[in-house]
């Protein structure tokens, strides 16, 4: 890479232009090299040395490289860091390059090996086992606008599942949040009135997103004259599919991955949740962004990666039809009732290979003999599972629907079993994966080379005898092939012209020879070996296409196994935590007895603490619960656990409760007041209000809403006023089921006017000046907020707490005199809470005194106690 325009440099720049904003992996021998800015980026992400090579425009060219044999792990890290990579391979050997130069009449010594980009590696187009997380789906999504409507095409190319849907442009954010894609592709002219395009989206030419083009591609790929058999697809869906396939074409350089027939996602079939709700409920990832701490992590007991991926999908899109939910629950119930059967099945599933992903690699042309072996073993096992389950009585309907998909691959399994060795290798260059007895010709070739090897061994002892050199050896290396080696001191005898040996190489201490006989046997081995490899390669192609031909039915088997795994895993989780099967009903109730929060409960269990179960009882005449009580008292936990129980139930899971009756919910909303969302560049209060507005616009009578401290992000008067108005609107207009946590005592007065609203609080006690949080929900308004006690619990210095107490006294006195914050809202002034507080404090003094064992105090302790009591008493006086 010296000078300005070496041929290599020109080739590099041409490839780099093609690679665009992808990092270019430029193959040089055993390394992929990166240059210029690519090298700087990669060296930073990978933490590898940045060197230089030659110069360009008088400047040294920055360079770094990764070894080809371990490129996958480096790729994984680059992809995780948000990079995309173009792989430029050598597409001819140096010999071929020289021959070409000779033909073209250019200098042979400078012949440059031709290179091409063979593939783009991007987050959404991975199939390699090493680059994928086994328990997470990996979605590539294309979004496109057609006459103001949005179409979405989503595919997990590791398994080939493709889903198309229409989407209201206003709900795009929610749809993307539901899908959680690794990569998004959009047309370059994203409609301006749709707001910002999805973060990190890749822009492609508008012409890629043509609906008729998309339709034609789908028909070609699946060999059908019409798509009607797959479903009814809108123009927007087909345009999105077109954009998706064009991008796959681009990334795979014309080689398409596994694409199963597209299916239409029915929007109404899923419980609707927007982005904010998903984030606040921490369904498949926690607020920190990881899986840990999420609902998914707390309930996932799946034995297979495919099961875990299906569970994540179930939780992301719970159902809204009672029949579908009941079908899943019945299967979970069946496994729940039979722990032995469940354990057996899970044991078998744990050993099952990921056939969906193996199939994906095979169809994408990146399959290995091992992948074929995985398909063979997985399908064989699926059939055994079918036979085992089919023999059971009282099978639920969903199981009977799944079982037929587990079989039907007899001929293919048989073929693979005959053709492959028991544990085929991941590399196919060296052969050795086709079993003996499958191909007589191949066996013969193997025998020939085996015989020749034996002949060479015999030749060695014969030569030793003939020459009388006991140290003579026949050896093999990669450069010379087979050769005869003797120590130097014996070499002369073999050097003689009539010895029958020809000299090949003199080493320090040894000399190497050839002989006619050895040459012949070696040629036989090489020829037979070459033919054997070619034969194995041909069989690999046949077997691969035999598998690819049945891709749809194999994918169905994989899906059925995943569904079984989810059900058995859910049953396992339920048994572990003593969870119950929820009753799904049509009336608008939400009756949970002994409800628990699965994530908080698990976190507490780790430190040996007990979770306090609580009941929730919403119905038509008691739709809205207003929940007060101290900070840290458990309000948020109660709100979220109620929402999670609804979500779990509609996803077809058992729920963490003693019993649950759940009236179907169409939309679920969860909002936390003034949650920090600075990343989106809005003030926290603005976010709170935008989210509240969305609920007020979208919730229906069938919805379930949890609102946590709404109105907290602004001044007291504004906040109270807004919270008041929101509660009234939820009660009067939306008429949905709602849990509303608040620290505004003043809202209690709404109970006087709203007939379907009731007051509740989380209980707390102050004992000997210490706050005790009971995490127990009780009827009635909260008496006070215990803010100062919480501050003290949190370690705020005593002097500050004492000062705050003095300020509070003043404020409360003022409130008692003027009627307080909500004085203008009705005729009745609020309770003068200050007097209550004062009484409490006197009580606590009395309690402390009563608890003192005067005789046991040292004079010093007595004095300290006296000072403390005096201070506490003093702080109640303004
Ligand atoms: P709030 O919303 O009232 O401020 P949280 O719901 O955030 O309170 O709860 C604070 C902490 O209290 C939780 O992190 C948890 O450790 C504990 N907690 C909440 N609910 C319970 C419960 N039912 N049983 C036991 N501990 C609980």
C-alpha cells in the first residue's frame, strides 16, 4: 500500500466505495485487514493494536487486522457495538491471478488477486451460531409508507419466520417497541409528517419498496402464482416486504436466506401496549436495557433457546381472544398436573439441537455437516416426543393440534441417518462426515487410500531390510507429501545412481528421498482422497437440498417444539412459585387474591425477605382505586404486579397469585409520573403529560390503566390539579379499570363524588421513631405520607430531618388555618392533618419513655436519652 495508486490501493478503494458506511474486512492471506477510519473504529471497539502500512497522500495508512480463523468473535463484538461489516474475500488463488495476468499481458509478478465483497454482516442478517443469542429472536424489520399507511415486514432470518402487518403511522413507535428489532430498514424519503425515523434505521432506495416488486419476489421465492394461499396482504405490507427482500439480497450479495411463507399479523388479536408501557413494565428487558431484572428473565424456565424466543414473543404480544388464551392455559395446566411427564419432556428438550436455526444456516448456504446432523437428531427426537405424548390420555386440544407437526419426516431422517456419521464436524473441507456404507464408490475410494497407506507402511519395512538402515522412515508433510528419510550418515548408499532412490532434500542431520514405488502409492492416496472429498461434497449438496426442500415442515416442527417447551416451562415456573391458573372472563373485572410481583419477589427471596401478597378487586362498580401511603410503601409494586398478572394471563401463563379472575383487557397502559426520559430530549414533566394524553386518547372501557404518581413532575398546585382532572376523566369518560397511586391526600375527596372510585393505602407504622413499612394494602385513605420518616430511613442527617420537621409544622399549621391545599375545591376544608401528626409525635415520646428501662441506663446513656427526648419534644414547637 505504498504510493498513491498501487493496484491494491485502487482495489481497496473500489471495494470500500461499494461497502459504503460498513467497515470493510479486506482479506489478505490469513487475516482480514482494515484500513483508514475503519481501522481506527475497529481498533477502538475491539481493543486491538492500530498499526500502519505504507502511506497514502504522504500520510501513513492506519491499519489493524483480525485472523480469519477467529474472525467470528471479532465480528460479534463489532455488531454488538452497532457496526456493520462488509467481507471482501479473495475470489481467486495467486496462481489464478498470475495466469490471468499472463493472458492479459500484464506483469505477472505484480498480479493482484481479485477480491469481492461476498457478504454484508449486519445485526439483522446474522445466522451464525456464534453471533446469535440462543434465547433471543433476531429481527430485521422493514417499514414503508404507501399512501399515508404504514406497512411493516419483520423477519428472523435465523429461522426464516416472516410476518407482515399494517400499522397506523401514529402507532409505529408501539409496533417497533413490540418487535424489538436488531435492525430497521426504511425508504430514503421517510415521510416528514411521521416524525423522526426509528433510531439507527438504514435508508435504502425508494425503488426497493415497490409493492408490485415485493409481491413478485414473494411469488418467485415460494413458487406460487398467487399469494392468496398465505393470507390477504395490503399494498403497504407488500411494499415493506419488497424493501426487506431487496435488503437481504444486498446483504447476502444475491444469496437469499431462509424465507418461510409470509403470514399476516392480525393487529386486533394482541393486547395493545405502547412503548412507554412496555418500558415501564420491564417485560423483556429491564430499564437498564438487559434481560436481567425483566419479567421474561423471572419466568423463563424454557429448556431450549427456541422456547425462550417463543416465550419472549408471547409476552410481547399477549392475546385478546379467550379461546386462544384458554388453549394455552389448558396445555400449561396439563403439564402442571403431571410433574413426572413434565420432567421427562424437559429433560429431552434440553438435549435438543436448535433445528430452526440449523435450518436457517443450511438454507442460507452457510450450513455445515454438523447442522445437517442437528436437523437429523432434532427431527428424530421430535418424533419420539410425539409418540410418547400421543400415548397419554386426556390430551388438551392444543397438544393434539401440535403433535402432527412433530412427525412426518421419516424419510428425511432415515436418509440423514444413513448418510451422516454420528457426530458430523463443523468444517466440511476435510470430509469425513459421510458414513461408511452410504456410498459404495466413496467406500472404495477410502479403501484405496487405506490400502495405499498400508502399502506404504509395508514399503517402509521392506526398504529397511533392503538397505540395512534400521533408522529409515517414510514420513509425510504438507510441502513434500510422502518421502523417505535417513540419517545423513547413511545417505551415501541411497545417493548411488542405481539405488532406486532419488534425492529430494538435505536437512541438518537427515536426507530425504523419493522412490518410484512410493511415488505411485502416494499418487493413489492423493487421487483417491481428492475423489473422496469431491464425492462427500456432492453428497453434502444433495443432503442440503433434501433438507431445504422440506424447510416449511421442518420449521413447523421447530415451532411446535418451541410451543411445547414454553408450556412445560410455564408449568414448571408455576409449580416452583405456587402460581395459579387464571380464569379468563368476559365481564370487566380484575379480581386477584394474594397477588405477587414475580421480579420483586424473586429479588427479595435472594436476601431472605418475604414478599407480602396483596389483593386487587376491581369491577364495574369499583373501577378505580386511589392508592396512597408512604414512599417505598409498595404502591408501584402493587400497580405493576396487577398489570403483569393481566399480561401473563393473556399470554397464556399461570400467574403469581392464589387465585385470579381476569376480564379480558384490550389495551394495557402503565405510566410513571415524571420518569426520566432525558434521552429523548424532553423534559420529564413534558414526557409525563404526553404519555398521559396518549392514555386519555386511547383507553377504552375494556382497558386497564396503572398511573403511578402522575402530576409529580410539576409544582404542587399544578400537579394536584392535573392529577385531580385525570382521575375524574378516567372515572367519568374512559370508565376503564384503573389503579392510581398518589401522594396527594387531597385526592381522597374525589371519593365523595366518584361512585366507582375507592380509597386504599399501603400501611405503615412509626414505632419508637422508626418507620415500619408493612407493604400491606388496606381500605381507606392514607393518614399521612411519612415523608420525613422515609428521609430518615434513607440516611438524611438528623439535623436536616429535624429542621424539615419544624418547617412541616409551620406548613401544616398554615393549612389548618386556611383549609389547606384543596380548600378552594369544596365546602369542606380538609382534615387538619397537623393535629393528627402532633398527636402521633406525643405518642411516640410517650412510647419511648415507656420503653425505657431506667435502672439499666448508665448515667451517660441517661443524659443522652434526656437530650434526645428534649430535642424531639422541642422540634414539635414552632
Ligand atoms: P412506592 O411506590 O410506594 O414508593 P415501591 O413499590 O417502589 O414503593 O416499593 C419499594 C420497595 O418496597 C420495593 O423495592 C420492595 O423492596 C419493597 N416492597 C414493595 N412491595 C412489597 C411487598 N408487597 N412485599 C415486600 N416488599 C415489598
